[in-house]
């Protein structure tokens, strides 16, 4: 029989005190101060300089922006990769070995034989299934291929922070930013649940320098290599009429620039807001801003994938928790039923647009590394509005009275899922 060990009362108290102090230190380091947001009113003329100031990025003119939808994205990307003359930089989140990864590997191997420098940054979690054989072939051929926050002891405190960015920059002159992943379900034309719906922007002009900066942000963190010079940051001539900016900085200690981007856009709206996003979990500030916009006479429309079509049913149920509040306040909610709707696009007043990797949730706003292209161009906004209208034909618009009658079990699942919404 083991004898009980007597611990002096003072020692037990000291141990408890040390545990409490250590807990407070960890809490204070990990917590992010989240003040309630309230925007001071501004006029239309102040929107552009306000966006530049709040989002810590420059608005530059003279850009050519093209929206590419569904599987056509890979046709355009692969053609541009084959035409590369000096450098290729790729950063992405989700990969799965298949037709797309094999095609990309063959293209990059051929370009490296021509002397093209290739850098690939895959997320340490989402990029695990790229394919070991293809990854080895690329590395053996000279590709600088790294993982962002891979699983290792030194990364234990950072494993929850992923790079969710989808970026490609070619020769420092041509860029892609959007929602497409390197998985074969992104091929096709969103014709069924095995072929997903998505949008990516192809950009040329001065704003490509900012997109390259977003890539170097994480590349330097993981590798320590500072890429610089003409082949990465050339002087870029104007080649279009769009004003644009890249938003990716997320400083600690306050609301992220990506959260401010969405909040400022909503509070500045005068006529219309349209949002298409696969993971829509607005926090109290964003919900209030959307409801206040309706009160100002703004038409607010939101489209997310229906629960049977989504790849994250828990997120879908968490979104449902506040459907009733939004519907009651006049926000129009649409469930896209055709397939997974994965585009992260946002338009305001048919003049301002955002396209990128950023989901409308706390994980994207506060935890992940994300990137969004902001475009001030009526033609691009009109294309996104027309896209919403076309997708609405394959969606079900929810009505408040019908929504109130959903089963009690559904409501319970919605509430339970919402309890963990910050990590979804």
C-alpha cells in the first residue's frame, strides 16, 4: 500500500499561484483585443483614401483585371506558366494528388529545364496530399518547395495558423489571386457536386507588385530568403483602367485589415451589397453593419452553399444560427444547391469589388493568412453582380416564416455548431 505524501500548505499554495500566473501569461499572449467597431461617417469621395489608410496598402491605377470562373482557371494559369521567362512563385492551401497536380508538375519541370526559377509554398496542413513522388521530382529538379507551418515541435504554438492564400505570380508581371485549390474537383464547369464553383482574378499592371509582396511575406517567414530585384519586382507599366489594391496584412493587437476591409465596405454602402462566400459566419459587428445597411435602404444579398452541397456541414449549421436575425432584418439569404460554391467575392454599390481567399468568418479575419484583391471598377462589379444573378437561378432564397418552422433538431445542431464558430 502506497503511503500518502504530505505537501506543506505553503508549497501547495505556491504551486497554485504559479499555475495561475502562467495561465494569465499564456492568455494575455494568445488573446487578441477585439473592440466593438463603429465607423465615423464619411462621404463617397473619402472611400478610396480611407481604404488605403485603414488597410495599410496602396491603391494603384492602370491595372487589367479579368475574372476567370470554374475550371477555365487552370487552362489560363497553365498557359501562362508555360510562357514564363524568369520566375514562378506559387502559394496555395489545399492540394490533392490528381490530374491537376500531375499537370502542374510536368509544366514546372519543363520550365526549370529552361532555367526558370520556381518557388512553391504549400500549407503544412492543406498541402500534405500534393503527392510525394511529384514533390520529390520537383525538388530534385531544383524547385524550392516549402511547407508553411509544417508539423514539428518548434511550430506547436503556430499550427492553428494556416496560409489559406491562393497566389501565383509569374515573372513579377502577371498574377492570379482567388479561391481555386489544386484539387480535381475544381475542374469542369460547376455542373454537379463533383465539380466545384469558384472565381479567381487574373491581374496585370502595377498592383502585381503588391501581390508579389503577399507571397514574399510568408516565403521569408518560412525560408529566410529575401527575394528581390527586377525579376521579382520589375517596374510595371499601366496596362488597363482598373484601380486596385492587395490586402493581406494582419497586424496583432487589433482588428485585422481583412476584417476592416469587409466592415468599412459594408458601412460605406449606399445602394447594394452582394456577397458570395462558402463560409459565412459574421461576428456581431458585421451582423449589425449588415442590418444597419438594410435600414439605410441598401439591398443586401448573401449566397452560401446549401448544406447538402457544402464540404463543411458544421460551418453550414453554424451559419444557420443567425439566419433568422438576418432575414428578419431584411437581408436576403440564398442557399446555392448545385455544388460547393467556393468563391469569396463581395461587391458594393456596383462599383467596388473584392476577390480572394478570404472567408467571411473569424478564422479568416483573425487566424489564417489570407489575401484579397480589391478592385474599383464598375465593369468588374457588374460581372460579379451578373454572376450572382445567374447563380441565384440554382439557389433557394430563404424566407423568414419558412425558416422559423425548421425542426427543433436542426435548430439545436445550428446552435451547437455556432459555439465553436471562431475555429471553423
